[in-house]
């Protein structure tokens, strides 16, 4: 889902891995097509002065602008002008618009708008935006002003895609943008300083292009360097651990599977592992790869295993697995 501001194009609203586009399964028939007659109207050839068109549009709800842009070229031009939205803001007529990407059974996800149906006296309803094409499942969405960027997803053949689309929410048009360097499904995206950062959603392990950034001015993608996942003791400074004042909720109520590769048994590592196991109430499985340093590694590895098996744990369903 995405909220669009109808004022200027200064604001931005970034996406989150927990707010990806909603997938709704429905066994009923597709939503009723209530507005086909309006959409089939041809454009009016009579010229309407811009000042009169603006006066009319100021009295009309923002959700009706896409249809009016098809009704008259004058309306289309005025709707594309930022002055109209600045004027609406000065008069206190602006309203946020909620866009939802919904998937019904046997269909690709399509865009819907939550708005009022004044003639039928219905307070709120979902209206399908038929002028926009279906989107990929599991796309990431961010907004910058009145533009929505739809990033990646599943192309319907169980394959991730690197496609990127730009949707103009004022006139409901869609066009393709340069592809990402990697295909992504259910990635996380965020707008920072006017640039779009996309993280994860890749089928491969972390690489140089695991994080990408899109420059909206130059319309180009570039990679963001990712620090090498070296063990901390190899970075040249001592490893220490200071437990937080309160246990994070993601650790206490959400962590179910935990993996530690390269556990060497240092004192700080022991404290970290004890804290995790003692705080994770929903933990089901923990995988630990023991890599002791120094001599007599086999003897030290067996001793470390016994120590870890005796560590107090918060989860009653917890199982500890060792691997190499």
C-alpha cells in the first residue's frame, strides 16, 4: 500500500520490508465495473480556458482527476500543473489518497484506490484503477511526491525480475524505468535524500550489488559497497558485548531460527550467545558452527559443545544443532 500526497512533489514516503504490497485472495468474481460508461466517453474538443478549468477542478475531489484528464485536454493540462495542487493546499482541500495493490485469485495484482462514492452515498469503497497495468507479485513500492516506483517482484513464472515501473498518480499513467542490476523479490526499499535504496530480495548470497541505489535525476542504478562479513576479532579491535537495558521485541517474540558461523568461544561471544538463547522465547532451532582457535582444536571443540548445550534457554522448543 502507498499514501500519495496531492500537493507538490517535495514529499516522499518510503517502503518497508514489513509493508510490502498486500496480496489478497478472493474466491468471488472480480469487482463490479461501475464506471465503464464514464471511462468510454470521448474527449471534448471544445476549448476550456485554463482559469475556468482550474476553478472547476478545485471543486472536484482529487480521486476523480484521472477520469477528467481523459474528458478534456484542458483538464489534462491543468491537472499536470503543480500550481493546481499548491492552490488546493492553500484552500485546505488536500486529502491523502490510499493506493492498494491487491491480488485476486487467478489474476496479477492490480491497483485500487480507497475513496468515497458520493452519488451512491457509500462512505468508502475500493475502486480499481483500470488504466494501470497489472503489477508483479511481491514488488517493493516507494513514493516521491505524486510518483510511485514499483520495484522488482515475481513475473508470474516463479522468477524474480529486475523490472522497475514509474506510476504518475495524477493522471494514472505508467512507464518503464531502467532495470536494476539484480532481480529481486520481496526486497526492501526506502527513499533517502531523493534517492531510492533497494536492499535484499536476491536469490544469491550477499555480493557487491546486494544493495542498489537509483538516482531519480540521472535515471541510473549503482551498487552500494557492503562491508565484508569478516569475524570481528580479525578486524583489529577487541570484541566486547554490553547487553541492552531491555530485550528487543524482535528477539524476545519473533526470532525462531538462529545461525552463528565461526563461533570461536571468546568470552564476549559466550556472553552474546547466552543473552540470545536466554531472551528468545520463540526460538525453535539454533545452528552453530564452532571454529576454535589455537592448538588441540578437536578437544576444545568438544568442550565448547558441552558448554553450549548447558546454556540456559528461554524457549522450551529449542533445539541446538552443530555443523561444520
